[in-house]
C-alpha cells in the first residue's frame, strides 16, 4: 500500500512547527501505525535525514507512552484503541494520513510528535495517592472488599495515563483522567481515608493546568482503557462532596 | 575531535520534575461554575416547560383565544392578593434574568478557559469526530440569547421586529368584563409572517439541542455517577428536547397551515 | 576513549581464533524423530566443544562471598536484619541515595527510603515514573500467604522457586522472597492495587505456572499495571512531599566510582542532550532486564541494558548472563516491520494442538494441508504430555522445527496452534468462553480469525534471570552500588517461576533495600557525598561525552537498528532455546565481526544537543554488542544444561541434564578491561533446605 504521511515537525520546545509530507510506498495492512512511522524513519535515516521523533514503549497498549493525533483523532481512527493497536488496514491505498502531537496547552511539544505529559503526573502527586508507609498496612484479608467494588475499582484503575482524553477534548480537559483516579481510590478501603482532601487537591491541580469539562464525550471514545464517561461526573461528585466536609475530614 | 557538548559548568544542575502548584487555581473554580450552570440551567429548562404549558392553550378546542388571554392575564396577577399587582411577575422575571446572566457568565468563563487550554498553535483544524452538539453549546447558546431578545421585542414589547398589527392595548374583554391585552392575536399576527414562523421553528430546534445536552450535563455537573440515574437523565434529556421542539415549533407551523386562526 | 575501533575493541586480537562463517544454518535433519534420537545419543557421543577457544576467551577468577547468613536458610533474613546497622532518624536526611529506574523495585525503593526520611534522587528515562515496563506484566504476583487449606507454606514456596530455578539461585534469597511476599500483598493493596476479590470479599488467588497450590494474587490480566501504578503513586507522594526528587527523561550512561565505592552517576538529558553528573552516598540500579538484546522480544521497545552494562564496565560483576527465559507461545513476527513480539497466554496450549507441515517450505494454506501431512511433533515426541510439555521443552521443539525449515507464515518463523480439534470436541461456545479475549487480541493484531484458521505462534525471549551479581544484601561487587528487580540475578536461578518476577520487584524495593542500604550508609555517617568538582566526576563525564561524540561522528551508512537486527538474528540462531558449543563459538565470532562492522559503519543522524532517539538507540546497541559476547561466552563456559540454559550436549531424553558436581555455582563475570580475557568468578551455592535433585517433569 502507498500512504502519504503528513507529519508535524518541530525541532525544539517552543519552536515553530510545520507539516512535512512523506510517502511510504510499501506499507502493509497488518502494520500498526507506529510501525508505519518506524518504516518511515528507516527510510529517513537511510537518506541521512532526521527521523520523526515519536514515543512508544510496550506496544501492547498498557504503558501509555505512545500517543499521536491521527487525522485529528487521538491514537487513530478506531475508538478505544491505542496507537500501537491501530492498523494501516483501516486506511485506503493512496490515502493521506496526518500525524500530529497530542494537542493541549498543557502538553507542550518537545519535539515532532513528542509532548510533555507530566501535567497528568502532577495531578497524581497532588493527591492521587494513599498515605500508607511501607510495612504499616494491616493484613489485606481483614479488609473486606466486595467482588463488585473490586471490579468497579478496576474499571477505573485501568487508565494507562496516555493523555488521549485531553487531546480528544476540544476543551483540553483532564476530567476523565482525574475522575478515573478519584473513582478508583474512593472505592477501595484505604483510599477512603483521605477522600475529601484528595478531591480538593487533585481538582485544584487539574484546574491549574487543564481545561474545563463540557460533557462532550470525545474523551471516553478516545480512551484506550475504555474508562467509562461517568468518570467525568466523579470529579464533580467528589469535589462537591468535599465541599460539605470541613477541614481535613474525609 | 570537537565535542558536541559545550557546557561543562553546572554539571549537577539536573532538572527536577515540576511539582504540583502551591497557589490556588483561578477563581471561581470550574467545578463551581459548572455547578452554577447546572442550577441555573435547570431553572431555565423548568421555565421553558412551564412556558410551553401556557403556549399549548392555543390548541384548546373551544375558544383558544379566550383561554390564552386569560392565562396571560392570570400570570401577570399571580399570587394576588398576597403580593400586590405584578410583583410576582417581576420577581419571576428577575429570577430568570439572574439565572440567564449567571448561566451566560459561567458558560463564557468556561469557554474562554477551554479555548486557552486547547493549544495546538499552527495546527490544522480538527474535523469533529462525534458530538457536534456538545462542542457547539456556546454557539447554540448565543443563538438562543439573540432569540430571547427577538422574542421579547416581538411578543412582549412589540418593538422593532414585532408585526405591524401588534397591540399592547387592553382590547380583549374577558367573560368577567376585565379588558386585557390580546396576546393571542399578537401571537397569530406574528406567526402569520412566513419568515418569522420559519425562524421560530429553526430556533426551537436549536433550543432542543441545547437543552438536550444541557440536561445530560446537569447529571454530570451534580456528580451523578450511578448508571441508572445517568440513563434516566439521558432519557429525560431526549424527552424534554422533543417536547420543547414539538410543542413550541408546532405553533408557528399551525398558524402557517391555518390550523390556528383568529 | 580513542576513535580507532580496533584499538578499543577487546575482541579484535582474538578474532583469528574464532571460526567465522556467513551464518548459513547447518542443513537440518529431515527426520521427524531427529530431536528424540539426537537427544538420547548425544550425551554419550564424544563432545567436541572448542575447549581451546574457551581458554582463549576466559579465565577462571576467584571464589566470591555472597555474604549469606550462616544460620539455617529459613532464619537467614531474621538473623541478618538483627545484625544490620541503623541510621538515626535525624541523620537520614543527610544521606543522599540515587535510584535509577521507576519500575516496581525502583519506585518501591525510592518511596520506601523517602518515607524513612532519606534524601532520594530518582532518575528515569521515561517522562513519568508509571511508564516503567513492570506495567506490562499480566499474570499475577505470588505470595505464600497460605490462607487456603491446599498445603502451601513458605517452605513449599522456596522449594518451588529453587527447584524451578534448577538450583542455580540462593535458597536464602528465596526464603526472603517468600517471607516478605506476605507483607507485599498487604502493602500493595493498601496503597492502591485493587486485587481481585472473591464474592465473600476475600482476596482471590489462582494457581499459576505449573505450581500445584493457589498462591497467585491477580487483578484481571493487568496485575503488573495495578502494582506499578500503586508503586508510582507512592513515589508521587514522596515527590510531592519533597523527600524524593524526580529527574525524568534522564538516561543513566555511567557510574562514578571513586575510592572503590559507587558515588554517583552520569546522565544524559534526553531533551537537551546535556551530560551531567550527580553524586550520592549510594546508588541503586533498578533498570530491568536485557532481553531486548534479542532485537525483537516481548519487552518494551525502550528496555535496555545500558545502565547495568556500564556498571559492569566500572567493576560490578555480571551474574549468569546466559540464563534467558523463552516463552513458547508468543505472536511471531509476521512482517519485516513488526516492531516486537507479543505474549499470548500459555493456557492456549490446553485446547490447541501444535503442528508444522511435514513438507519443508510448505507454502499451502493450512486448510489445504491434509491431516497426514501435518506433523503434531509435540504429541508424537512426548506422548505422555503432548502439547502440555513444560515451557522450555515446547520452546525448544518449536524452535527446532522452524530452524529445520518447516516454519510457516510469511517469514517461515512460526508453527501452527490449531483449535480445530478443540472446537470439534468442545464446541465453539466453550472455546469462546475460555479464550475469547486471547482470540480477540490475536485477531486485532493479525487480522486473522483463529476460530477458522490456525494461529501462528513462535517462542520469544521475555525475561532474563541473569543480571548484576549481588550479595545477600543486594549490594554488587562495588560497595555502595545496589540492585533491585530484573536488573539483578537474585531468586530465580536458571529459570523463573511464573508470577515470581512481580514479587521479586516488590520485595526488593519495599522490603529489602530499605533495610540493606541504611546498613551500608551507617558506616558513612559524617561523610559528604563526593564533591561534584572531583576529578573522578569530570573524568566519567568526559568518558561519556567521548562515547557519544564517537557515535555521532561515526559517518557510517546504516542506522543502529540495522546492527541490532543482525545481532538479534545471531542470538536467536545460536544462543536461544538450545545451545551447542560449536554454535556459540560461531556466534562469538559473528558478534565480534558485527561489532567491528558497527563501529565502522554505524550512522547516527542528527545532533547530540537535543532529543535524538537514534543516538539513544546507538548507545544501547553498542552495549548489546558487548553484552551479547559475554552472554555467549557464559553459555559456552557453563558446560551443563540448567533451567533455561539448554545445551544439546547435555541432555537426557530432551531434558536438561544438570551437573551439580562441577557447576553448582553462580558465574559472576568481571570486566577485564578493554583487551583482557573475560574473568569468571564464582559463588558456590549450597542447598540445605531444598536438597539437590534432578528436575524431572515426566
């Protein structure tokens, strides 16, 4: 297959970017989109030009390292699939495919398709944690968790932190990300101790760097971990709940 | 061999990852604005449904003109004699205006924050993948605001865009002999103009989309996460939107088709 | 470092003595019973290892002391903890500790030491800690909590671990692993890992990896993810508290050794390209395994051996590099551009039948190959176990078929895993219930429907038991340099049990290093970390910059990936599921040749002053090219079969034949300098709790 790749090139953080057009003539349907970029890079290196910088790691959809906008959609044309699982077979021979870095003010471009997503980690640092020091935990069997709660917590805990929700959102919001962590920790016994404090801290930090939510719903369609859209409601639920709790109450 | 590395000083100045902010985020906080939008939006939707109930009197089989005008008169004097004259009407209007202003302020603030957070300088404009309605609330809201002004000029104040036959004089006698404004005639006169009728119909569709997404947003803004509750709201949002569009948009159509006449 | 490759390459002088050919595979036997007959015969046949070559390559060094407590292994950890020195809480902030890597062990060690009050500096080449490859582990985490009445115990866990590792790991280490594993579950669940629960609200367990008791805790198929996220969150808490300073996108490129102690590291800022140093009282490497030396493994693309290899070159011993675990059922490479292999659960072999065409280079569609032209080689060769033979046996046999030219698929590198019989016997519905997620994954990746077309599978490297040698206190042969997780060699011996790797990462990070590192630090009270202006720091930085310059200015014609691919082919061919002395000797020659070719012909486009992924790859490949040789030398040296190290000249009926008399030790390789012979030190292993016994799955 022949594909025309229109790729965002940007040398350094803060520099002006531009689109560059390349052609891959021997793409195959079973290639993933990242492998398509690998193929292109091989071609570029053989021709002594700078390869396209892009991030990836596990290529199994769990590490959350990969992330590019493909024709304006995070990760690629299929809903709820990470870029490593999106394939060339979803494109037509001769089609133009546009690769861009994830899009958000909070994700400054570092180079080409690589962005800085540490803003998400700062939300976790602010309060997405449980204050139990090593060795001080009680026996896990003494804390009962119902099967359903454990499964529900896992639905939210599955977030891979790729940032697709932010890039998909026309508002640049990180509600799905923040909500998934708030929901996860609110469902497990040790996480309940700091619930109100956590909600205040995480929501504050989220609002520092990310946009507001307008319930548009693009995030849940882009999310490779299939975090349910109700995660965005969890943000307000937890924050409103915290508003009724004074001081350090949980 | 020339080194690629010029800088040898400050060898241990390794960047440290930025930590969470220690200052509060911009006020009022987004979650609060969203809550305000949800509350004021609920009031406005409730008003719309209430307004519709009144409008539907034009379909009453016997003498809709009487019922409609009676209703309009009743509204003006509501809660008499507990409160004098049109006190209630003005409190009612005041509340609506306040809700509208707060709704508008929150919506605009959120939208400005959204634009700022989006990023992507120099990038191609993305094609919408899904959910056109959700991302155009600001535009549908703007159209509705313009419509509210139009509607007030047209049927309340009788200025500018109103039909030439508009009259605010107490020209209609109720059975008890009270002379009241002939609101019904004003309505029919206005809707007899095809362009105005078409405009009303179109705007009602915009309103329907706006409140459909709005009601769905209410459950999110209030933090409703239970699956059933969310489904109920999804259903309510669709039903309310349908009721508004069918109920309201049918009136100008009915006038045009001659179903409703003087 | 000079620029002449011949002058710096330790191996060039010896090159003439190594047989070198063009890597053409030897003509394989066409006899289907080849493997079996060869298996029984070869052990008696006069082994013809190029012993002379071995003498050319390595010298036997010193016995080394693992500092293992002398009490009964069961009491070793309690005894040792009692004898550790402590650091007063008010003094802890005076000690600076560097942790490299943020996987389960790195994030755990950093967070735990931060919680205790030490001044911790965390380095990672990722953007955020959570990306570390621990996140991709699927199956589960073992812990001998023995809550059920299936007769589990710490002793049984140790027995399973030691026997599974074919007696090439310390039993004292295994005891610590089991003992602390109990607390690991409590702790990890408290800090956010949502383990699966039974309907009664209790933790759910399953049995895993051929173990007969149910001691594996899990969270769906994403146990590694949940544990890694919990650990990364615990680290985030310390980062927010200021006890841990996080340096992300910094790749460790060297270790600073001064006065015989590890006193800091040199890192390259992956964004700006700046090379800088940080000094500290102690350094902990938690940088993972080196499986990517095989080019396309199931490991993440960025996993690499650079940190441990550079530490090796600064004097840390490298233990058992040849112990590499190979998983039988991974998705093979389907095309030239497939970036890596993906693990498919072993459970597929329960209902799938493995076969290859009887005819070589059979290009027919599998549906067109009649039943009598299909060779169900596992069933025929191992009638008792059939398709359920142990992992290494399956891997070896599949590999043998592929190497012999019976491979299928576009690249002729796979065999079929066929569910036709299973579906006929059990019905589509039951098969779907059991494997739908795996079938779905296969279809997603290949676009083929495994219900109607047999799956194609092939063995793939996915874990390395070898790593930097550490004593019982997790300290390497360089005082002050500690290791955690897969980067080290502890626990797993010659073969790792399923679900023990997550456990070892957690135990090292949370419950071992926080005891052993302070013991070391206590002796340094009052000493400041090495002055950054010290000449050792400047020299190490200069070495790193020279290395980078050399890569950047090497105007060759191929990118580093080109050489990595070639290296992978050599390793797959000669140092994979089964090894023989001739092949290893050939591999060593080929690796040396490739290394020369690399330094002659590698090209790194771009500059060093900004993000340059080609430069990152080039440095990693350069290290692989050296490590690969050590791996092969170790495999050639270890004149026995043990666990994953299967030597065709040491087998009984296709089973590994261990030699406890001569080889019951850990090989700890020492860097000989740029031109010397590899030095093999050894730590003798003794077994008191689990007496030596030949492994036998039959």
